[in-house]
């Protein structure tokens, strides 16, 4: 992977916009192909890794793990490891993550009203 030049004008502009525009900030946390789908599935309640993988069959294991880690880092997802053998890990939304419910609902309504999607 190419190393990002931290002191480049592009990176400085990106950081400037990130912290001045609330929409850009929000999209940096929940944007992309898989994060909204992961969050949407966790709105139903706590799920184990296998349940998430089954609910999102097109996602690769690498991407699911990567995005769950990023969502956990951003404090949107809580990872709960149970002290049993074999390991039992559950994922759920934090309070901050659950607060995204109306945002995702609005995005769905917009898509149904303006896209070529069927309910």
C-alpha cells in the first residue's frame, strides 16, 4: 500500500474539511460500502461475528473484521468478549452508534423516494 504523505496539501485540506464540516465528519465515520450495512444489522440487536457474516454474505472476512475494528475505534460498536473456550465475541452498537438510527432511516427513505429501489 502506498504511504500517505502526512504533510501534503491534500492531507491538510482533508483534515481541515473533516473538522469543519459535520457531514464530512459523519461520512468519515459511517461512509463506505460496508459500514452502513453493518450498523443497520446491529440496530436489530447484538450479534456474533458469524451472524453478521451470514446477514451480509457479500462481505469478505477481511473487510468485516477491518470495519468492525474501525467502528469499535470510533466508539460506534462495542465488542464484548466472553471468557469461554472457544471464544465467544458479540458486537452491539454503543449509545453513539444507536443514535445513528434516524440518520440511516432518513437515508433509506431518501433512497426509496429518489432511487429506483423497491420497498
